[in-house]
C-alpha cells in the first residue's frame, strides 16, 4: 500500500506559514512530513 495521509492538525511554522502534519506510507515504511499549505487555495 502507498499513500500520503494527512492528520487533522496544522500549526504556524517559525516563518509564519501554515503547515499540515502528514505521513507517507509504502508497505511497512512510514515517515512523518510537514506540508506547507499557504501556497494553495480551493478557489476554482
């Protein structure tokens, strides 16, 4: 199984960007990551 899974937690980084906590999983491997989200919007 492969996937990038987000948690329902975000915070402001030291440079005042909103960061979303997530993890990337491939088989038994799992690594935490932080995704900066201030660059995207849901407007169409």
